[in-house]
C-alpha cells in the first residue's frame, strides 16, 4: 500500500467512527427520553384527580383508572 491509500483509509475510517458515535449517541438519547416519558406517565396515572383533569371524556377516565 502506498502512502495515499493509507491517508485515504485513515480519513474514511475517521468519518466512519464519527458516524458510528453519532448513531450510538442518538440511540442513547432516544432511550433516555423514552424512559423519562414512561416515568412521567406513571407518575401522572397515580393520582386519580390528575387522570380526571387530563382525560378527554368519562370513558377515557374510567379506562385509565381501571387499567392504570
């Protein structure tokens, strides 16, 4: 391998690593946001008054209270 091929290989390898790190960070952030949403929903469903305030109608309210 000559020097040009080695330089190109290192540049493309660097780009590949940057893309890989970006994908991993996006997956980690997505997982953290999903967990935060689940915790927020669970904390909301604990209080029946909050369910009554958030629910669109009485059928939805009864379903949420019944199935948590």
